[in-house]
C-alpha cells in the first residue's frame, strides 16, 4: 500500500466493548478519511465475524450512523463488526471523472477494505454494505462494482438516479458539471448499474419513504429490478428524508442481512 496510513486506536472499555478509529491519508482522496469501527463484546482471535459497512449521507460524516442508531448496541445485539467510513461530506463514494484527487471507489477497494480485513476478524464471505441517501447510492454502486466481495447490499432513501442531483448535493462538480441532458448523469447512477446484477442470485434491499424527494426514482429502480428478475426486496413506507425514518429503516435492513448471513 503506497498511501500513508495513520492509525489511531481508541478503546472504550465499558461493558468489555471496543471501538477503533483509523485515519487514512490517501493519494486517492483530497483529505484524511476517518473510519470508525465497532466490534461486538464477545470477540476473540479465533472467530470470524459478519460485517456491515454503513455509509453516511451528503453533508454527514463517519459519526452520522452512530448518532442515528447507536452502532455499538447493534454490534453487540447482532454480533457483527460495523464499519463507518467518512464519505468526505460530498464524495458520493465514486471515482470522479473531473477531479483526480476525488477517487473514493479506488480508496475503498484498494485501501480501506483490505485494511479492515487485515486488522479485524472479518468473515470475508459475510460482508454487507448499506447507506443512507448519498450513502445508499454509494453502497449499491460499490456492491455492483464488485459483487464477489459482498454477501448483500442495501440502501435507504438512496439517491439512485443522479439526475435527481442536477444542480445540487455536490454531484455536478464531481461529474464535471455536465449538461442536464448529458448521459453522464445516468452512467454513474445505480439505476443504470443495476443491470449488472441481472442473472446474479445475490439479494439486495432498498427502501424509501413516500414523502422523500428520491421516492420516484426508488420506485423506478424497483420496476427495473422486476423487469430484470433481480432478487431485490423493496420497502415503500410512510416517511421523509430524515433520521427518524433511517432509524426505523436500518433495523429492517439488519433483519434482512441477518437472514442472508444465517442462510
């Protein structure tokens, strides 16, 4: 690994649980990236654990999911390792075609994921990834890039069609400010990439609140999954684009992942 890596080990010894924060200084990113890892109480060197990677939304950071759900509680309840990276406010977890120093996808697969597998007792056959809003798009797109590395993936309130972000959420700058009619918007969107999952038996889950501004695009994604006979669970339920909705949604997604892990 050519990037410089600085690890900060922070252990909280209450109830025998442990948390670690790792700070990456990567050639693929414009600034340092902090990753917060939560391990279950009962952990030993001989046991490999299922893992869920949680990606935050636009304008958030690596603390967002813990503020919503109490990540340590989930790690203890399910017996999973939880990994919360920082998406640097507006990275959309993609390799930007316009900004050479914004190559989050390369960072994720070349640096972050290998480091996690090296430092933690992760069962590589049981890694799931999900996220909210920007992170929902990122989770599904990273999963579709390398389905062989994941057991399953999810998204809640995901911005699955980047045309919904024309003129906002930092996406135009990442894509090079394309014209609103440019096919670049769809080229980098989950709603296009989902075609790669056709014929694959792996299952995904995504949901969106009925009052969410991404609702129409998530409905369109479900129709496309159905037309391609993709094994996708879609939950449409009352709610908006906010923490109250995500707190409810993430519990449903963990239950879904639990079924995949125990299968």
